[in-house]
C-alpha cells in the first residue's frame, strides 16, 4: 500500500519534531499522538476508499460504475 520508505520518513520527521531518537524507545503510536499526525498508511487507505466511492457515484455513463455492477 504505502512504501516502507514513506512510512519511515514520516516517522523520522515526527521524531525530529519531538526531539526524540530511536534510543528513547517511544512507540510510533505515542509519537503520532503527541504530534497529532495521522498514520500515512491509514490516510492513504482512507483516500483510496473515498476515491472508489466517488467513482461509483458517477452517473455520466463512464465505465467505472458499469464494471463494478456488471454480472456475467
């Protein structure tokens, strides 16, 4: 879903904002809570579902909704 590099980069930036290092052994959940930053993997998954809902709602005759509703 989300590349590991993106997740580690996001975590590294959050740690830098708090001024903590990996040696402090603070869990990622706690770091995200302190910085009020959402998890990038959860955000990407949410955006994918929002886009899928948007495609299904279209009524202009494009193939997206037709493919999802097609039954052989």
